């Protein structure tokens, strides 16, 4: 496998006619990390990935991979490889021919390229299906083949465009683990585009939350989840309440809200009216109306909740530790 | 939930109506219903396809003199046909027209379809340009053929233009009433039959496959030969079947465009009919039919046409 290299975006911009899809973003993807570009649809995450892959021209700015400016190189000469959202396997070629495709394009002899393709298929555990056509495989199997086809080019960076969105939820979690394991084993960088927070939190060493063509926040999953810096991130990453305190917005994790039925001596910070109670198995979510402070969600563990169940329509008193409230950028 | 209740309530009256109506099909066994449902089409096909062909086969064994036709079962027509060098020459000519026309329409048709499918970005322009291709079909094919004559003639537009440009000194004789003009007319008439199915299959190719090929280092030409052409093969085959059968069955184009100087099997049959030699015409038709069916069955070996429908 090729050596992993740092990938750096320098004021990379994509403009379609009048609209700015990606607005001068700067980011360094460290070598050998699993990064997730996270954001709602239309936030510019796919455009960013496609610019890195070379399938979209860069309007202004640069993309640098391990000290080489790859901004204007064709996809195959960048040291990146892309795994497409719907896998884009060639329907007329067998699995092994699909994997060997890039080698065939380079003019590698048939026995050599087939041998190499079989090695890659073994890596993704698909050697037994080498002679099948893509249409004869399940979604998860197709994805492994697509992975093998991307990896045979020995990329320094593997780009994955919503790789799990076409799978059913059960398989999604399974493939998630496999992707992470593969990345650890290969030691190359993976850049993974997704709109699912769970996926990003579970997979990434580095989460880049994007909105409106800009990077809202980048950091480790724990930093991003624990301490969102903007209201957008707090809302998008989920599990947070955004409330106004002394004229400023703060983010507060839903599971850090303490809910009491009676005002204690420590003094409640807010009172709220219980609009709804949602049982989710290990947690119970309370939908709360806190009047001027707006709608809030409190997540209680089922153990805490069922010790002293709260009815819909009840008035409750909310407290939290001051260090749990994170100031948001205006 | 609502879906379920709706479907239940919509099924109930239908079931009731079925129980009441004495003529309901659903009371009959499934096999009988199936036969009844396929009966209208089967009758149409029997009377307008099977019966005429059977008749042609029967007549092809009849005998004929200069002034009469008599029912018989003899192989004279076939014997005469298969031993005459003219037949082989004419069949050769027919196959030659079919092959050359096929090759030219394939190249032009593929190029046009490729341009429409992959280089024209917006759907509006695709529709506009596609309609442009069909404009020649707004007139009858006889008119389209005849309009070549003033263009290609001895003193036609093509010759006079070339002479005035100084490219040639005297008119080109082979422009009209030659194999060239026959094939030119065939190509003009039938290229669209190649464009349409190829364009249709090309539009179904997932664009991300082209990107994937590019990502894997394929050049434009490699993408064409390794991805686009293999995936367009069914369209190419359907177009080929159209063109080959149309050209092999044609007689009017050959007659008009060759000024009656060239022959194909269709003209052989039409001449026999003009001379009231129906048994001989029928025998030629049977041989032509077998030839065309053989060609199609060979073409079908290379493509699963059902996948395309």
C-alpha cells in the first residue's frame, strides 16, 4: 500500500454560476486519519470531496497532497481514489474484472492484474465471488468490491461519498465497523462524506461539520459533540438544547439536564411544562416547554425516569452544572 | 394502518360484484381465463401473420406455366431458384447492401447518439436535437428518395457544384443510378433506426460509471471501448436488426435509386409478381425469410433483448 500523506485544502472554493458551493475552506487532513465531512444536503461536503477527487474543477484555491499541488491533476494521477455513493461498479464486468479495471487501463498484463485483483478481493473478504457479476451481489458485497476497486490503485487518500447510505440500518452498522477496521489496517487516510451524525461520531478521528459552504467546526468527535461552538453545530449534531442565557446562546446536552418534580433548595434554573414523554429503551426523552427559554429536550436514563415517573402535563424544575453549558458563537 | 383499511374496503365491493355477476371471468378456471385473454391477439396474429406466411409457403410449391398457375406439390420453383446463378448474385447483392448500410448507419448512428447522450448537457437541447433528427421522417420515404435525384443527377447540384469549384472536370457518373446512390438512400432512410435504440440504451448508462472509469485512470477512448460500447451493445443489436431487416426486405429504394439497373431479392420478387409468377415469387420470399431469420438469430445470440424491453 502507498504511504499515507497529509492532505491540505487551502482556500479551496467552488462556484457554480452565481452560487458559492464551497467558500474558501481551509483544512488539514492529517495522514492516516479517518475524517468525516458532516453536514446537511447542499452544505458543500460532496463538492469538497469531488474537488479532492478531481471530478470537480476547483474554482480558486489549492489542494495539496503530501507537498504536491494536485489541484489540476486528473483523478487517477492524484494519489486519491474514490468510492462512489452507488458504488458505480461496471455491470458488464465480473467482480474480479471490476477490481482489475484500473490495472487494465494502465496496460498491466492479464495474469498480473488478475492476481493483484484477487489479493484485493481477499482483503475485503470477497474472493469467493470473483467470477460473479455485480448484479448478483447484495448491497454490502457490492460495497466491498467497490472498496477493492478503489484500493487497487494504492491511494494515499481514499474518498468515500456517502458509502453507507444505500445499505439497510443493520448492515450499515456492520460495514461501519469494517470500514474503520480497514482504515486502521491500511493506515491510509479515509475521507468520508455523510449526513449522519451517528456515522460521523462512530467512525471519525476528525469531524468537519460543514454548513453553507463553510466549515462550522472541526475537531475530534468528543470535542464536537461535547462542546459545539456554534448554534448550527449544536442543533445538527443532535442531543443538544440551545438556550438563551444572559443575552448569549449556550448549548447544553440533553442528558445533562437534571429534571426534578419539586423546586429544591439549590434553586431551579428553569421551570418547564412536560409536553410529551418518549420511551426509547435505554433513555426516556421529555419534550419540555420552558416558556421564554423555548422548547427543550431532556434525556433521562430509563433507570432515573422509572424511579419517579413524570406525567405529561406536569410542571418540572430544571437544573444543570454551569460547566455543562457551552457558550456559542453569536 | 390507513393503507390497510383502505385496501380492505376497496377489495370488498369488488369481491361482492364478482359473486353477483354470472359472466365474471374469475369464475372460470385460470387456464381458461388465460386462453380467453390471449385470444384476440392470437386471432390477429393468426389471420394477419401465420396464415399469409403459410399461404406463401404453400404457393411456393405450386407450379406455373407462361399463362397459368396450378396447385401442386413440386420443388421446381426451389430447384430453379437454387440452381440459377442469378439468385446467388442477387442474394449476394442484397447481403452486400445490408452489410454496407449496416456499417455506415452504425458509425453515424453511434456517433449521433453518443453526442446526444453524453455531450448535450440539458434535456431541452437533447429533445430539440433529437426532433431535428426526425425531421426527414415527416415526409414520405418515396419523396425523400426522389429528392436525391436532382441533387445527384448528371447535371445535378452535386456535380455542378463540384465542377464550378474546379474539383472535377466532367460530371461524376457514379453519383446516381449506382450502388453508391442506393446505399446513400438506405443510409438516409434508416440511420434514425440506429440512432433511437442506441440513444435509448446510452441514456440508461449511469453517469457515475463514466466517472468511475475516469477515476480508475481510463482515457476518453478507453472509457468508450471498455465501458460505453459494451453497455450500449443491446441498443446496437436492436438497431442492427431494424436496419438489416429493412434493407434486406426493400425493393423500392433499389429500383428508384439504381434506375432499375441493380437488383436485390425484393426486386426479384416484385418482378415475378409483375409477371404473375406467384409460385416463383413465393419461393423466393420463403428463401429470403429464412435468410433474414438466420441473420436475426445470429444477432440475438449476442444480446439478451428481453433485458432491454
